[in-house]
């Protein structure tokens, strides 16, 4: 850059010409204490309100139009006992359960009188509820509502009462979705570990604890306010119980990321000779605009999940979008106030460190400039090498099998896992994932259903037909030979629906539906898979349109969309290898059904952050010099360090959730960490410079008709130069 461009006006008309973000920064600076107190007051009020009201999180996995949903509604409408949730109380005695009968019966009588319990079926009332060797048996506690609708307090009382039967020789464990939900552990120290690692990276970047703390403080304010708001909103809207940890995961990463991008520009302006007031205004006018646009792309990508029409995902999408919105507000208003409060100290540290660097002959961005030059000399080999590596990581993704974790994935110390293992030992692997096959017809049609199911390959056993209260609907419980997560069980569900039951219905004239938790999980996975193309079209299309508006280019949005898709595919490939194929000692199983779309929405938006930040600086250079190669080099030189630092912070925050006991959070954290790493290191530092060099001036091409009709949305607010 020429020395003339390093001169920044600090008085006179410059301040008057500040953009909206610059004016917002100036207001926050002038009213620093008021801005800080307003944030403290707002977050405090929301936190107290949320604490007083409590949360009302509830999962909504209803899937209108699916067999499992139709079966559930039919059972509920006709008063079937199978309409509610259930808990299994599993007993084991290596000497046989016959001698434990008095203690077990007394315990089950006590459970029958507890709140939330509709009925209890004793193992002594049904010979099939005791294993062939007589050492393992189970009682079924029928709940008066779906598992997710029964309070944790009621489930805890059932667990405590049942476990009181344990005595010498008699082991008692409890299973079922309700028990799993009640004993799920929190994320532990994942958030704290991520924040500590982020602080270390920021201190290394800025050489100052005070400077490093500002982005973290901004992120904490944002996350605290957002979680309080969503806790209150859960009383009005359907918000899934797994939403808060996802909000913290994204909020901490995005909050630090956005604050860092603005703070780094502020530091850059100080080293160029600007005073603190002007540096803050310029940082907000430039990086603030970039952050605002990047945040909007994240929100657009998240709201694309609403198009999937899947209940719980819609609530999660809105909650995380609100988190990003609050984060934007904190970055644009709270951060300038903090910069004003600690500006003197930060300025001294920044200028002292810059002077030492100059004295040692270190050039700002020199390494990144040399990297860009190396890529520009051989753009095609650099591009092909990076793309081949990403394609190799993406290869397992098409074979990803969607589903849901069950008790077989729970920690070995949990009662739900021990109950799962005992049932599998005593009755077979498929006993933990029964299919509820509903018959609407006469008794003969229900009996033929049982006979047909018993003779069907892949089914180990089937119960006699269980009539509803009004006697018009019957349920046959079929136990597969394979576990709930096994691909063969999913194939069995499709075989029953597409082949076996239609032929039976043709003979009997009855209607048959396959329902139950295992079938519902498969329906959810199938629904997500079927709607992904529409979701991709909405998210990619809207994001590309936003980029076209900002950069007034056709090739830039296309490049960004393709590269983002490649990074996400590579991340999903890694998730498939680790969690589905069991790499690194992880227990194999399906990938949580909503993980791919959630990762896509969040990563696609976050990838746009770095895309916008890098390309906007290249575009700024291009408009001022019209030297395309120089623009690419200077763009990477001025943003490479902050992009990799921001990415490193996101990676450690996301990766910290891999230590969570929750399998879903482990998948989520790993996927986001891998995607951000590939995006920041492979794509932004190698592929983008190579592609931009190959594009040349064509990168900024926009057809004349589009140029006339598209509004201009500049990212950079030009600062008038002192004459």
C-alpha cells in the first residue's frame, strides 16, 4: 500500500461521513458506561426472568404424513395402551427370578401408584417377559403420556422406587426413552475448556490479556442473553431440549469470531497512526459491515431449516439464528464501549508491540504475502492438490446412514445402557427396538398379521394382538432379529411397508401401519434425506444472491457455493468415518438424523464469514489499484492472520464438545471443527488465491443487464483522506 493511503482523517467532515455502523460505534464510545450498563441490565433481567420462569423445552418429532405418525395418532384416538410411552424395569438373578417374586411384586405395586404411571405389567403375568433360562425378566411400566411429555421428577420417582428392590443376588436396571432423557448428562466442562483455549490463542495473537479478554467478554454477554431469551421463549414455542448446548457451541464460536474480526481491524488502524476514536469508527465502518453481512448469511442459512418442516429442527434453527443476531448486536455496540473503556491501555500495548516488530524488521503480513505469491506462481497444481484432498475426505459421505442413538450408545455406567445390554442378552438384539404394527380391522385380520410377521425373515418373534379400549384397533409387537441401529432393521421396516403388509391387506381388507420409536426414527431420517435438495437450493441460492449483491460478480458467488459445499462434504465424510465406521475406538452407529442439515446450515453461514472477509479486502484492493494479482496478495496478507486465528478459536471451542458425554454433541462438535479447519486453512489460504489468480479480472464480471438492475450494497465504507 502507498503511504498516502495510510493517512486517516480524524477530525472535520470525516466523522460526519461515517456510515451507520461508524455512527453506532461513536455513540457507544461517547456513552461507554451507559452502553455497558444497558447490556449488563438487559442480560441480568433476562437471566433473572429465565431463572424464575424455568425452561419448558420439549421435543417435537411428529412427522405428518408418515406411517409412524399415523399409527401413533390411531392408537391414541382408540385408547390403546401402546399410545403412551413406557419404561422397562429389568431384573436379573443368576439363580433365577422365581425366588425374588415377593420383592418384585411389592415393588411393582408401589410403582403402579406413582404419578405418571398408567399401568404396570409384571414379568410373572407373561411367560414371554422372562428369558428361557429364567434369569432375566422385565416389567413394562406404561406411562400416561409420551415419554418426552412426562416430567423428569415422575421418572426419577419410578427409577428410585424400582431400584429399591435390588438386594443380594437381584439386580435392577431401567430402560426406555423416558429414563434416558432423565439421566442424560450435561456437556460438562466443554464450554469452559473451549473458552480457556480461546483465551490462550488470543493472548498469543495480541500479546495482552486485556486485549484478548474483550472478544471473550463480548461473546459471553451475547450467549448469556440469547440463552435467557430462548429459555423464556420455550414457554411459547416448541424448543427442543438439546437446543441450549448447540446455542452455546455456536454462540461462543461466532461471538469470539465476530468480535475478533472487528478488534483486529481496530488494531490495524491503530498501527497505521489513527487515534482511538477514529480507529473504532473505521473498524466498525469496514469490518463491522463485513461482520453484519456475514451474520446475515448465517441467519439465512439457519432459517433455511424451516423449509424442512421438521418440528424440533425449526425451533433449533430459530434459537441459533437468534443467538447469532444477539451476537451481532454485542459486537456492534458492546465491543466499541469496551474499546473506549480500555482503549488507552490497549493502544499502548498495540503500538509498543508494533514498534518492536518494526525494529526487528518484521513485515506485517509478510508470510501470508509470500504464501499468496507461491500459490499465484503455480495456481493449477495448488488448486488440484487441495481439491483432491477434500474429495478424498468427502468420499465416505454418500454412504452416511442417518438414524438416532439409542441406549446402546449410552455410557456403560448408565442404568439405561445396562438395561439395554441385559434385554439383548436375555431376549435378543432386536428386543430393544420393537416395531408396533397396528391393524385396523377384525380379530381375524389381526391374527393373520401376527402369523405373517412371525413368518417374515428378520423378525424373531411377535406378540398376540393387543386390542385397544374400544376393540377396533389391534397392535402386534414385532421384535426384529437385529438391533435398532442395524441397517437390516431399517430394511425390515421398508420391506414390511412396501411388500409384506400391502399383500396381506389385499387378502384381509384391513389397514396396517408400522409404528413405534424404531420406525419413527427411520421415518425422520427418510424425511430429512428427501427434503435435503430443497434445503440446499434455498440456502445456496439465497447466499449466492447476497454475495452477488455485495461483490457484483457472477463467478465469486458460484466459487463460494461450490467450495463451501466441498468443505461441508469433507466434514460429513470425517463424521461418517469416526461415528458410523467406528474410527479411533468410537462405538459404530448411525449419524444423528439432523446432524447433516444442522452442520450444513451453520458451516455454510460461517464459511461465508471468511469468504466475505477475504474477498472484501481483495475487492477493496482491486477497486483502488486495478491490479488483480496485487489485490489477491494484499487481501490474503491483511486477512490471513486474523482468519486463521479466528478459525483456531472456533476449532478449539467446537472441538471441546467432542469430550461431551452426549453422542449428538460429539458429532456436532467434530463436524464443525473439521469444516472450519478445512475452510480456513485449505480453502481460504490455498484454493481461493489459486482460483482468483486463474479467474483474473473475470472474477469481477457481471452481465450488463444484471448490473443495471442489482442494487449496490458496498461492504467497505470509504474513509475520506486528509488532503
